[in-house]
C-alpha cells in the first residue's frame, strides 16, 4: 500500500511490477521500483513463490565447470535469468548424457520450472520423464534434429568439416584426431564422423587415427597420446584436436620433442577459449559463441515461462579462426 500511494499507482500495478514485470510498461515499472527502493521495500521471495505457486528457479545442467566454455555459457545464462527474476540452480553431470536421469529428476522434484541442458539428451528415461512432467527444456551447444526438445547451438559436423577443408587445402594427407569421451556425447560423435568422412572423400585410405579420452578433457591424456602417435605414426602432419585444451597441450609437447609448429606439424583446436590466441604460435580453432548460447537459452526459457511462447530451434554459425598453428605441408605450394 505504501509503495502504491507514494508512486501514485494502484496496488495491482505494484504487484505486477514485482511479480510480472514484463506486463508493465518500462517507465511505470522503473518508477515503481525506484519508489520501492527509496522506501526500503523488498518483496518476500518465499511469499511470492507460494502465492504464484511458482518456485522461480530454473536448472542449468552441464558437463563440468572445469572447462572455460561451459563456465562462460552458464554464466551468461545465469546472468540473464537473474535479470528476469529467476534463480539458476547449477548441476554438473559429466559428459555422458545417456545416464543423467536421477540427478536431473532430483532437480525437477525440488521445484525447477525449466531446464537448460548441454548437448542432446540420450537418456530415454529422462526424455519420458521431462515430457510427462511437461518441463520446458532446451538443449544447447549442438544444433540437433529428430529430438523431442528444441536446441540452440551450432552444427558440430559442419564445424569440423571447415577444419578438414582448411587442412586438406594446405596439402595435408596424414591426420590424427584427439577426441573427448564419445559415449552419450553428441558433440564428439559428430566431429568424429566429420573427420572420417572428410578423409574418405579425399581418398585417404586406412582407418582414421582417433585417440579418445574416455575420462574427460585431461591434458595428461593429450600429452601421452601425442607421444604414442609420434612413435607409431611419425608421418602425421596434421593433428585435429576437439578442444583448445588438447590443442595447446599437444603443441607444448610437440615443441618439447623438438618439432616446429606449424613447419613440422599443424595443430588445430576447438572452442576458441580466451587463452588460445596467447599461445606461441596462436592456435587455429573453431569459434563457438558460448556467451550467446547461454543468453539465447535464457531468453527462450523466459518466453516459455512468462509468455507461453514455443521455443524455436536456432542454428548458430561456427567460424574457423585461422592463426599461426597451421601451415602448408613442407614442399607444398
């Protein structure tokens, strides 16, 4: 009552300004909030949730906080949802999306109203549960087809195709790929298919040399695998790494072994992390708009929760960022 009287508006307008801000004109809402701040009034979030029968919470489900790209994505999602008045509850589940039912179920049972997931949901039990509960869900990082949930991300297959087209154009014919865990991980699956398909189209015979890290994105794995690759396949002139962390670890080990990058061996990464341009030489990589993905996911879920809007699939462009870690094979023009 005091806020409404001081602001010169109805009690209903004050209530909407706090509880349904998108239904109030910007200038009216800003005026109400300014008056409330001057009077020292703050709404009771528990009472609001009880009154609206809403928790005001959304879930962000992602593999790990140990990798910069996921941290940036979740940070932008959380920041935008906070601006909408929602609390983000963060849950890490590892890289295998085929076994995530129980932790995500607990999150939903505790009241989250919507979910942002990283990657495709490969857990049939979780799919059925979310559909049955009608939990608004958006999958991110990957542009997906033939799934019951909308996605906001980019085409991992097409991104790796860009890397391979670049390296093949430089004259490389002996390749290796350093891959993250594949089980329940649509991102790695798509990149490996693109790698193998590019070699086949180029007429490069033999089994694709793919080294898989089954435990996560370990720098020690990348270093050990690169040593094994050099011992067994010294003819390799191009290493395609499915993360920038792998790329930088491989580059460091190559130099320790006396190899020159890119004169003796070309190396690429994936994700364009902040430290990738700072290496020597700077790392050629695929740029992924992690901040943009997080913001778009937040906008989509807010549209569902507060406006009943359907979430549309969004395919974002990936960009090959050319830097100094790749060059033509020696003797190739």
